[in-house]
C-alpha cells in the first residue's frame, strides 16, 4: 500500500510556485555523482570532463548583432509553402533554405557555417536603433522592421501558397521566395547580399547577370495591366537585369520589381562578388528608397523557357500559369492569395480558450511543417539544431492517408519503420557533412537519421491511438485501414516484450523501456503489460516509476505520458510520488531545473551518446499536463501547472516558436522549430484551459 503524497504546498510558501516536496528538497544534500563528474549550470552539448569545461560564450538575444557570425537560434522566424521552409533572422538574412523540398539539399545554410554556408540578406546599410519581427495576423507572412530616428523600413517575407479554392492548373503554387522591402518613413539605404551554396555548400556554381529584352508575354501583360490599372503604368518597372545562379543540378534566378511611389524610381544595380570561401560567386547591391517606395525580389528555380512555334492556346495558358509575366499585378495577386489561404485556414479552428493566440501560432507552425503532397509531418525542418481538437481534421485525414500507404508496405516481419521520408522512402542513411563548421562550431553536422531502422515499439501505441482518435473525431476508417491496423496489432502482440531503443533512440544497449511498454499497452490494452509496468518498473524504495526494467534507479521524463494516455489515474499515489521525484532538481535526484524538465539525468544515465544536453521542451509540457490532470482534484497542483506553463511560454521566441531543447541559461538549443514541442504545447494548453474553466 503506497502512502499518500498529495504534493501540497506549504501555506506560507510562494503560492503555486513550489510544492512542499520541492522546498524540503533544498535542505537535502546533493546526490553523489561518478568520480570526475560535477553539475554545471549551462547544459549545452559539450565535454563533461572537468578539465574541459569552459566558460560558455553566451550571446545576447536582445539585438541582431552577429558577434561571432551566428544569430542566436531564437532570433529566427520561418516562412514556407508546405514543401519547404526558410529561416529568416531578425537582421533580414535568410540563413537556412532547402529547395525544393524539406529533405532536399540546402541552398542557404549560413546557420550551419558562417563562412561558406550561403545566405540571402537584405538590411539597412546605415545604423538603426531597433528591429522588430512579427507575423501578419493569422498568417505565416513574416514582417521584419528596422527603426531609427532617421527612418523606418520593413521587409515582408513569404512563400506563395494559392487560395484553397483556386484551380491548381490555371493558378498553381509558385515555389518562389518573395521578399519585399519598403520604406515607411523618410528614406533609408539598403544592402542586398545573395550568396547561394548549392548542395550543402558542396557543389560549384556559376553566376551571370543577364539583361533581357521585354518578351511578347511581358508586353502583353503590361498592356492589359495598363488598360485595367492606368495609374500603375508609370508607377513601377520590372528590372531587366536577371541574376542566374547555375550548378550541375539546379538553376536559380533572382529578379526584382520596383514600385516608385511619388519619387524618382530608384535603380537596383547588382554586381557579382567572388568570396574566397564559397564554391561560386554571389551578388551584391546597394540602393536607396524614399518613403512609399518598395522593391520586391523573387528567388526561384528557372523554368523551361522553350516555347514551341505552334504552341496551342491551352498549352500557352498552362505555361504562363507556371511562368507568368513579372508584373505588379502578379505580385499583388500572389500576396493576396497567400494571405487569403492562411486566414481561411485559421478560421477552421474551433479553439476559443486561453492562450488562443499562442495555440494558433503553434497550429500555423505545424501546418508549415506538413508536407502537403503526402500529408507527412516533418519533425523539424532544420538539421544539426492532437490537431482534431482544434478543428483541423483535413490535415489529420491527409496524415491518415500517408500512414495507410506506409501500412501497405510493411517490412517482412510485419513491422513499420520508426520514421520515413516525406515521400515515404524507408531508407534514411545518415551522412556527416564534415566540411561544414556547424552552428557556433558545433560539429559534426549530420543529415539523414541512422536510427531509421531501430526497434522502437512505442510507435505502435502512438500510431494506433492516433487512428482511434481520428476514427472518433474525424472520419471513420475504411475496411482496408482496419486490416492494416489488425496487422500492426498482431505484430505488437508478438513483439511487445522485446527490448528496444524507445522514444529517445538511445545508442546504447536495448532495454525493456517503461515508455515502450506503456505505449504497447495503449495499442493492445493487455493486462500482462500493465502488470509488468506496475511490478517491474516501479521502485518502491525511491518511490518512482523507472526508465526501464533493467534500470531500476534511473528516472525518465517519458513516464509522464502515463496520465496523458490513461495508463494511470492522475491521483494514483505511485504517479504522484513520481511527479514529486521529477520536480526535484537533478542534483537532488530529480529532472527539473528552473521549471524546465530534462528527459533523464544525462550524467548518471547511459544513453550511448554522452555529453551534456538541455532540458527538453516537450517534457516540460508533459509535466504541465500531468500536473493539470492531477490538479482536477487538487487546486494547488493546478496552480503549480499554470505557473510552470506560463514560465515555459517565455522560452518561446518573439514569434511564439519553440525549439527542441532549452539550456539552463535560457538559450534555445537543438532542432528549431520542432513539431513535437508544438504538439505537446497545444495539448497542454487545451487541457489546462479545460480544467481551469471547469474549476
């Protein structure tokens, strides 16, 4: 019989900020560590040998100055078109961009190597005192503003997405990166730098500035535009100089259009620059804009320009849809279509609770991380660093279709891979990019994932639970899908008791991980699995659920999933004891520091990787939700959950984006933005709001 452990705060303690068990733990001595180890305040990946611990070179995030060539991770926003994304810094620089898909080689990756990674920057060439970044309301259109006493300017960045009800034949998605810079007050001088680095900065390329005459299609479009909008005919011009970047596998071009306003039209003159560290030339330009003037730059893959002599009208219409004449009316239409798409998509949300703005930003971020052609969700769009509740059932349906296709190509033993490419490819060979220096010299940089063929039994519970929820809240599944589910369940019946690598993809020995056993129970609801966890994965002496059967002294944040999947009552004394243990700092045997949750004690737990790491954002939201569910029956725990949740919100960046990890210094670490973190945030916000409202 377990003793009660309600985790009540003391009446004279700061209400809601700490529980009684946390306060008492401060009086206890630190736990002993293996010889030669000690706890450190900063938990970024680095050597843990005392002789090699050095003072971390932290960079302020209050400005966008690149003191060592790199922006802090939190100083980026993202734009995308559900095929790929780009990271855009608060200084106006695109520092990460894979084209044309999420898993394609990078075109810009200065975030991974400041010297040769490549970038596309537009920024004021004169000093400015403040810069701000925001999304236009209910959209993924990013605005970066630069302000000083002498002037105010802004850059609008986005990738085109056509409205949902448009014809994909006559108005298709144009995979362009569109950047508009405009001056709001007085005048400002700007500098443009475009230095592509094809194929992870491995491929050589050439750069040419091509001056072109006005084509028949362009002249026709301009004539029609002049007739429909006579006030525009002398108000803008399309640049005749086009910059062409050509590598062995890809040709891109950079074009521009100038809106003149009430002043003389500015001239944009690009010149080729030959940096020593790059595999090919880039281009630079300096220009000045007056109040009301703007320039739009478009980076795109060069389409086929072959125009047959006997082109049929229907073929011409399709060709011009994919390579339309570059006019102001076109750019206005692309912006309008993109903004309309995002605003219409957001209106599908049924969530009206607390933190709605944060929840919708996470939903918009998750939408950007969805590969629309297949419905696959990208865990994180960068390398090296339940939606039905909100009403977005279309995306859930697309993902179910993606899963059904994977279930039709099971491995010979009836299993699934733990991960696939966005196109459903099974093999994801890991490869090291040794020529890249890494973000702040954090080598090695790897692409792919060597864990793609690992045994992780937890995935079956997560998948089958998702199918159950979709069948309940979305659309009933088909007979063929039911047959696929039966195959997966049969596989789990045979293999649930096998040791695996579990959720953290450990590189050490396989174990019977508690998390995997819990999720196999979710898949099958079998008593023998439940009894095994209760009898073999609970340490009566330490009063906690353990990481695995084989590691009875190791604490793991993944056990927080228990009340979330209804494996355990939120008021079960065993679970409350475990929460009590997790809430302690690592040096007292817990996993929480500054209300941030580590996935396990990296100094005493062998994961086969080694090194230090930050707190896991997803685990912090799991703890919030576990406390929330227990807080339905104990208001003090609910207040503790709310305080922790509000503090965790502050670890999102200025746009509401979350990274995979957070250092004790508060810096963002790991993949950014991360889908798992935003999913766990939405779940925690939804349930916390539900319980707060009912209480």
